[in-house]
C-alpha cells in the first residue's frame, strides 16, 4: 500500500494540536503565577503581619521581598470588607510609603539605579489614582519593626523626592556605562520643538526610523537567507520522501553545505539585534519621567479621566494619561499588528504554513499578555509599533524582489547554476524552483 508523503498525516495534526495546547497551558500558568492565582490551604496572613514584615526591612534595607510583600498587603486590604474607604486608603498608603522608602534608601546606599527605578515605580503606580485625594498628602511615620520612627513622609513628598533624584540619575547614568540614553531621547524631543502633543510621539517615530536604518542591512541579509531556504524547499521535500531519522538530517546538512546555506545564521542575525532592542528600552526607561509630559491622540489626561472613571475595577486605568504610563489599547494594537505581520510574511516551507501561522498567532498573544502585565511606558509601545510597521514593509519588499538563483560548486570547483544540471526537474533556467502540479491519481 502506497502512502502519499505530501499529505498531512494524523501525526502532523497531533503535533499541531500539542503545540497549541502547550502554548495555552504556558499562558495560563504564566497568568496564574503573575496574579497569584495558585492558592494553598494555608490560612491567609493578617495585613498587620505583612506590614510588620515590610517594616522589618527598614533598618537593614533588605529590599528584595518588599514589592512582593506590598502586593500581598494591598490584596489583603482590598479583601477586608470591614475597612472603611478612608481607613483602607490610609493603611494602603502606609505600606506604599514604607516600601518606597526602603527601596529609595537601598538605592542611595548601593548607588543602584535599578532600585531607584523600583522605588519610583512603587509610587508611580498609585500617583495617578490618588494624587488628588487626601491620603496622598497624609504624612506617615516610617517605623522599623520595633516601632522606632526613622523618617516621616507623605506619599506626595516622597514621590517628589524620588522623582527628582531619579531624574538626576537618569541624566548622568549612561546605558551600559557609555550610551547617553537620556540625552539621545531628549535630543529627538528637542529637535521637534518640545511640543507635548507632538514632539514625544514623533520622537518615538524618529527613533524607530534611525534604529531601522541601522539594522536594515542585517535584516536584509536574514531575509535573503530566508529566500534561499525557500528555494531549497523542493529539494528538501525530495529528501524527506526518500530518507528519515538521522539519515535525513545528514542529507539535509550536506545539501545546505553544497549551496552555502547555514540555517543557524538566521538565528545568529536575530540575536545580534537583541542587544539593540534592550538598549533602546533602557534609553526610553531613562526618559520615562519626561515622557509623562507627552501625549498622543487618545493618550491624554482628559480622555483618560473620562474613560478610566467608567472602569474603576481596572488597576491604574485603561487609557494612559501620558506617554509615560501604560496604555492598554496601544498594547492591543501592537499585538494585532504583530500577528498581522506574521500572516503577511511569506513562509519558507509551504508544507509547514499552518504550523508557522499558528506559532505567529501565539507569539503575538504571548507578547501582548506580558506587555499587559509589565509597567511598559506607552512611548516604548508606540516605538515598537512603528518598528513593527517598518519591519513588515521591509519583509514584503524583500520577498517581492527577484529571487537570486541557487548556485553550488561543481566537481571542477566552478559555480554551477541549478538549471545547468542535466535532467534538473526542480529548477528552471534562472535557478528558481519550478512549480510542480500534483500528479493525478491512477
């Protein structure tokens, strides 16, 4: 009994199903871990005990567990129905101010900008929601576990102090020690006039253009490698029909070597771009405080106040009041564009189209999920959207260019065009793969 090897097998369908199931489980587990969805049978601690744990770090400035304890403390207070609104806010701000103070002092002691950013983020998370309420200006006594008062701050005063310190550190602390990140972003904002509704968004666009111009040659090389892999697809399919297991892998490697194609180089090219991505993120993080002065289309205080008031259950709101805050719609737009880009980009192997499309969709979903759970400034999301558009345009352009002929070394050491090989049934006279019509069943 003959088997059509080009027809998708039940084993292939099972493989696709298992991959989808794996992605789904990964998303679910990640969500549960980030939101504390996994509960054990142990009795929940009292808020006062958790606050005591936070205060125990005031003396020795052990800030590693402060954020986790603060999140637990805030959740416990929210569940306590016996607390009045004013008491809830007063106790919440007590934990927030104490936690931010510990991070702030630890950053000063160790001269650690990451810890200073953490201190600012703790207060930044609550500043938009509570800046106009009395609890934000209420002075709290910061006490150690023994009850000794070491400082007195309101959330408003501590936020101003941490913000001013972080501003100064951002200007003088270069990314990786030699890249003036704050100055780079500030120059783009300044050159466009420093206009709040215009300059900050355009700065993200200009940055995307500059970065895309830098990585254009590397990306083009990666795309042309993809074209070569696509051209080899007919030969690879022939090998799959003849061989299996280790023999197939050996024959595939021989084929890649004959035509000077290294599949691993595509991953290497992608890894080369990763440090640049991290660098841009750190540069924009240095400028995060200044980005709170910028707006973009619906991202402004007026629209944010009117829409967020309709969704009080959402933490920190749905619409960002500035480009320094996280904006949910902008993140969703980025996820949609990322998924759309995967569908527009041609695939290397037509036989794996379904699998590659599914991986693209799940990658977009995963990226959107993690961006929603991470305090990413909307200015960076906007930059990422512009970068995604430029990247997709380059990909579509590269795959519309004439495909270069595949050439391999002949026995005499000279280059041989595939169409010159006697009896070639795979490539035409230009070296481009022929389009084969399926054979009719007898």
